C-alpha cells in the first residue's frame, strides 16, 4: 500500500477533536436555549360535545404556580417556560385535561357526571365560607358603583334563535322530519332576531349616570325608539345586596348573611402575585394572590330567590375576578349570567358580561327558544374628572343618528366580526321587516303597553272604554288622542262617556303645545264635564290609573261632585324627576247627595262657581328616564315619591247666590315609599296630609280619608284597595285637617309555600287623625277624627292568579256599637304583570 494512502487514514489531531467537541456543545446549548425561551400560548377552551365556549376555566402550567383563566368566550393567553411545557385545563363539571402547550389552540373538555361530596358546614370549619365572609366585608371597596366616577364604552349584542342541538330531524318511526329539517336549514342561515348597540357611559357617584347610545341596529326595524343596553339584562357588578336579572330579584351569594341561604365549596385555586399600592403605604409592593374557585348552591333547592354558580375570588384584596350564576323556574325558563373583571390600577372593574336564556315553554319543532347576550366594555377610565353639566340627567340618551352608522364605525367596537349566520340575520329579517312593516307593529305594541290602540296618528285610549263604580254603575265611553306621528309639538285629545247609574254624559277636550319636541316645557288648555269623588285628594301630575288598577277606592265611593271646568296650564319638567304644573281654571262644582249613605228625605244640591289657581309638584328622585326621538319617557319607577298640590279658590261673584262665598286655600301632600327585601319581604308606606283654611267651606271643599267601605253594603264584603281604610265608610269623616298613614308588609312567599302553591301573607295597618271645628256638621252625619282612627288587616294573597282574601278590623275611639260592624272582609287582587 502506498504511503500516500496510509496518510489519509491518520487519526485526528487533538486540536481538531477539541474544535469538533466545542461545535457540538455549542449546537446543544443553542438548541437548549431555544427550547427554554418563554413562549406565548393562546387558545380556546370549549365543550367537546357542542363546541360552546367554557368561560372562566382554569389553565395551569404543569409543575408551575402560574396560570390564567379563560374569558367569557373561552379564550386564554399566557406565557409558558418553553415549547415543551404542558398545560392542565379544568373546570367544575368537566374532566380535567393535560396536554402539550403547542396543542392548546382548541382544548375540548368532556363533561363529567360529577357527584358533589356531602358536606356539613359550620362556622370555623368550612374555609370557603371564610373566604365568602371576607369578600362580603370588602364589597364596598371593590364595587365599581362605589367609585367616585368612571367612564367606559360598550359593545352589546343580543340574538334570539333556537337550540338546534335539541332539534330532532327524524320522527318517532325514524323517518326524516321535513319540518324539522327545514327549520335547521333556516337556523343555519339566519337567527330569529339580532340587535347590537354601542354605548358610552359616564358615571358620577350620587349625581349623574348616563348611557349614550352611539350606534344601534335591530334586525327588521329602522326606528331608533329603543336600544340594547347590556346592563339592563344584568347589573354591572355582582356586589349589590340583591341581584336583579331581567327584573327579577335574587339573594346575592356574597351579600349580608348569605351563608344562611347558600352552601359553598372550594373547587380550584390559582396561585400568583399582584401588585398593590396601599394608600399612604409608600411604594407599590408585590403580594401573593391565590384565586379560589368556589362553587355555591342553595341550601334549600326549592327556593326561587336563590341561584347556583361559581365565583373566582382573589385573596390579596378579596375581590371578585369572575362570577357565574344560573337560575331556573318551574316553567322551564332558565338564565345564566357571567361576569369577568380586570384590574385597572388598584380597581377591579367589569369588562365582560354574558347572559344566556332558554325558554323551554316556547319551542319550534320541540327545540326551545334561546337568547344569547354579550357585552364587552372598553376604554375604561377610573375616577376621571367628569363635569356634571356635560352629562345629561337621564339614564339613557338616544337619537336618530345612532341608526345610521357605517360599517367602519361598528368594526372599531366589535370584538370579532359578525359571522355568516349573523350577517344573514340582518339580510333576511330586514327584508321581512320591510315587507311586513314591522316598525308599524312595534309602534302598535308600544302603544298597547301604554293602554292605547294606535291607528296611524291617532291613539284610542283603552281606559276610557269601560268603567265601573257605585255612582255610575257602568260607564261606556271612548277617548282619542293624537300621537307624535301627528305632531311632535301639538297633542289634541278628547273623551266622552255615558253613566247608566246617574244617567248622565261626561265629556272633555284638551290641547297641548310644546315649543321643543322633547315636551319638557308645554302649555295646555282643557274643558271637561266630569264627576269626582267628594273630598278626595287630587294630584294633577299623578298618572292615570287603569281599568284593573285597584289601588284606589273609586269603585266603592258613593258621594261624588259633578264638575264643569275650563283650565289653562303651564307644565315644566324642571328635572327629569321633578315635574311641576301651574294652572288657572274656572269651575262649577255641584255637590249632589242623592246617593249619600244616609240620604236626606229631600236631597240637596250645593252649587259653587269659582276661579282657582293651582300649583302641583311631583318629585320621584329614583325614577329613571330615557331621552330619544320620542321625547322623554320613564323607563323605571322608583321610590320615594313626593306629591304636593296647592289650590286657591275665589268665588265668581257674577254667579249670584252659591255655596262658596269666601276665598279658600286647599293643600294636599303625600309621601310613598317601598322597601324591597327578599329575606324579610316588601314594606310599603303611604303618608298623606291635607288642610283647608276656610271654616265655612262647602262640603265639596272638605277633606275625606282614603276609605273603601260602602255603607249601602251591609254584608261587610267587598273588593280590597291597598293603602285604604277597608273598614271605614266612604266619606264617614269630612274634615278640615287630616293625616293618614298606611303601612303594609308582604312576607316572602316561601314562608307559606305548600308544594308548588305559594300564597303570601300581608299585614296592613292604617292610622287616621283629623279635625272638624264646626258642630253643625254633626247634624248630617259628618264627624271629626281627632281621637284617632285605627285599623289592622290580615291578608292571604296570591291564592290563585294574583287573587286573595283579607280581613280587617277597626278599633279605638271610633269602634262601632255592633261588634260585627267593625269587621270588613275583602277580596284582594294584584295583577300578575
């Protein structure tokens, strides 16, 4: 073998060995460094069966303390140490799943048939209960509504559809169901309804709270009369004593004394750190923060005012991070709400709201109707310097421009673009809306809710069609009034009716002009020929009661005044909650005693002709209003409510001899309050007082208590009227000074629940005090009430469809000689709407 060939097989030199080893080592180090670099992982956690998102699922890094939770859309994002890291995903009711981080783009969790452990909760033994108590203790400092001010924008979406997962496309014989198949094809292209809105909210604690609608879109409609506001479906936060969901109240699981109604169990935890900046404590510090996942459920599963759900609570400041609750009633209606909170500085603020509804009683091909609501908050500012005068005093502001926004505007606020089905909903439902003129039908429905039948620019007033009372027996009539389609500034109206008991016609005409379309300031003139209960308080700004409104005693009153009145007035809503009216009138009032409870042998007729000037004020600081193209409209009634009425009458000397021969000042005032409490029941208070300054006033100017007993009804039976003296004869006391107090308490239905039957107990207490200084009045049966009138009642309500029974007893100085005469037995009724 040649030498040259021998040289090619020589062994590597030592320097070359070191170089090769260094290269290999460097390659390994680079590879290790690359694999050890932190990696951002994003994904979505969904139900493996229907692929619906799972909000607030725990996503933990295996072998680490860190992790995160999904939002209401099931989305998450977090950093893991390296690409080979593993994630453990868990949520109560689902099987725990561990998988590589690089495979977590979509995590499908399988539902678990989980049986909760039997637990006995006593003070000091349940750690979950201690966490709940700490959270309740810190509610005030963590409640967003407790901030001095805040501001945010929101994107809101609500869609109605059917649950296609429960839609069976085959009949009982296994044959294709053509109707169900067609329904599924339709839902694959379009929902039944879709609406969106974009709003901006400005809040100053205790003085201003306005949500301005920047954009609004409703499938099938072109009008901007209403808009979706996410916080109308559920409260902005989970911190109030009682939670209101779709106008139904529930006891808060972190409210005062909630441990008496709920049980709690820790289901998961997430360990981390947050930075705190305590006031006056110097520099910010990082403190440990364990987020506990706590399941809660009613101790009594039959309670309808309790919920079940899941809370995520941080131990660093005992604040809510996420909340989930679910309720379901016997009719099959269920609702789920979820809230997510994020940290802004040292404040946790709501950023996402989810509301899911299912109504099994309403179905299409046996598939239930479902509603899906989403609200996403953005541009959140905590304690900004807001100027009161720049914020309207109404709760909701809406104008025509909100329906004319371009797609570019919507895209800035939508968290994700509309999918093909949502776009198809607008396309299809809008075409149907134009074909059927749905805007007109929506206007018709709105009018019907206000007890009117709308035909074009004219409204027919339902309340005028039929009336019942002892004086007229039956009254048939009609009332017409123009609406805003006729004019945004002028309103014209009139009514006519005939009473078959008194065989007399009643009629009226009126007109009102508003310089501005909002109707805040207006002028009116009116004429009417009517009857009014003698001595009853009259508040010009009190809302007219309907046919089925039993909160007054007009159905049993037997003493009436016939009046003919010309009136001119100026009305001004100084603030949305403060309404005033200044009016002047010329009136003829006739006191007719032909139906008095002790009619004289020769009935008398007292006629008074006079001029009067009146001032009325209505103040309801808790009422909520919306301002829009339709003007200003009350959207929620609140308490307390104050009413004041002052009237000064001067005799018309040109009328000749009459009952009124001196000037007379009459004053009435009332206060109404309602306290709602799911734990103990609802309490109502009504206080009214009146005074007339003329010692010789005709009977039509004297004051009567709010009584509800017919003297011509010896059976002692009748129809109850809340906030009335049920055992006091109508006009039994005619007074110059009067104070009356009515207090009633309605206990929770669960106290008397018997299976599915849930009647309620009501306690009523009435106290009256009044003075009449003329002894001559005793000759015709009127008497003073200066020794105090007392009455107590017990009611059993809601026995059947809102109806019930009540028994009442009068006692004290005005107890009647015959014991049975002091009792009254009444039917009670509360409309179920």
